C-alpha cells in the first residue's frame, strides 16, 4: 500500500500569563500567532474577558511569559491507496488494529500492510 498522508505534527503558539506565587504554574494561555497577536473574535466570552483583563493590567498578580510555542503530534490516521482497487483507505483500527477497504473489502493493519480477513485469523 502506498501511504498518501502521514500522521502530522502541530505547532501552536499561545500568549501565556502565569500567576505569581502561591499559585505558580497556574494562569492563562490564549491562542495567538507567532507574533503574539490574539484573535479576540475566536475566543469564547469567558476567555475573551480574561484576555482583556490580562492585557489591560487589571489582573496585576500575573507574570507575562510572552509567546510560548507548543508542539505536539496529532494522531490522525494515515491514509493509503488500496492495493486491490485503488480506493483511499483511512488506516484506523476498526477491528483488532485493522480496517478494511470500503470499496473492495481488503483488510489492512494501521501501518498499511495487507491482511487476511478476520474470519481467517487464528488464536494462538
């Protein structure tokens, strides 16, 4: 099987404000771009109120930590092309770590390796 979409990594940025002791490691993080610009319209009402309080200085017990980059891997299933019929197959576990092509019924594991149908699997 040819893999046409690998798992992906996400990089996000947040504008972080942390409380001064005794609440160290607690605070606020607002999604932003690399320059620290927050899309206020994209925040829910409570987050927007907190953001505005942070930037206005009315929450004076906070330390401005600036823009922080957060990197994580999103485990979205890979996508492959079925060896038998050419259809796209989302490689996610539907049954014991395997899935099947919705067009021709060929089974694959989540790495794109072709498998026999589960009816032929044996327990050892």
